[in-house]
C-alpha cells in the first residue's frame, strides 16, 4: 500500500507544530547538497535506509566527516559507534499528515539512535511518498509496504516473503520486532529535523 497524495504544506505545519524542524526540497539532489553542507567536521551515524543510500550521502559525507554505517562496514562495533554519534541520519517508514513519524525495526539500532542522545542532531530524510492520511494508513504502510519490502531483500523463512504482507509471524529472523512512533522531539536533543523530498524514495 502506498501513501495517498497529500497536501505537503499541511504536513509541514503539523511537523513544525510538534517541534520538529523541517526542510523541504523538490529533488533528492537538492536535499543531498543541503545535508552535505549542513553536516561537516563531525561524527555521523547512519541507520539502515534505502533513502540515504539513494541520496549517495555516505560517499559524500565521508569526505569531511567520520561516518559509521553498518551497510558499508558490517559489525556490532559499527552499530555501537553509529548509535552514539552526535549526528544521526535515518528515514521513516511512514509519516502521518498530522506529523507522527513511524518506524519499524528488527534489531532496534535505528530506533534507539532516534530517541536518545544529549545534544544530538537527528535527520529523518523521507520522500513524500511516505506521507499517509492518518495513523492507521501509516501503520499499514510501515508494516505491509516498508517492512515487507525490507525483509524481501534477504533470504529467510518469514511468511511475508510469499504473502507480501505482515502476518505478525514468530520467525526468529523477523525484521519487525518493535514500532517507534515519534510524536515530538525527544528531550535534551539539539534538533530533530525532517527532510522531505518531492520524489518517491526508499521502501
């Protein structure tokens, strides 16, 4: 299930009303230029994200930052470094029109990094295809589009591989063990900024 076309300005107002900073770009290239300029001379963690990959941000940011991303350097040490980095980049599985941000995770590294860090800056980079009218449609998108497509990238025994939808399985390798809903910026963080892009990106 994909998101319905939404009035982006309504969503931006809702996000800012919840305390999130928002940047809005027409193209992925413009968003990548912005983030490459905004993030400089620091340590950056990246969560598993097709959107971040599509923007080519790892290669750009490594030129002038220390970047930890388990997609490029696998291992628990990389996950730990990414978790504690002062800047963290990830995406969203879905965003509601009234500004709630949903993510589902199997290991929890993305979720943990997005909810704790004193003085931390978190960038949530998402195509406007992630915007959904309400919570129920956003949860459906997160479970039955993003999570299922994510699991289909790997070999496994999860029934969603064949069924194409979540059935709340009990597979030990399931990738949807927890749901995070951000209703606002977490206490003590420097900034949580949503970067919206008018292109279909990610899963």
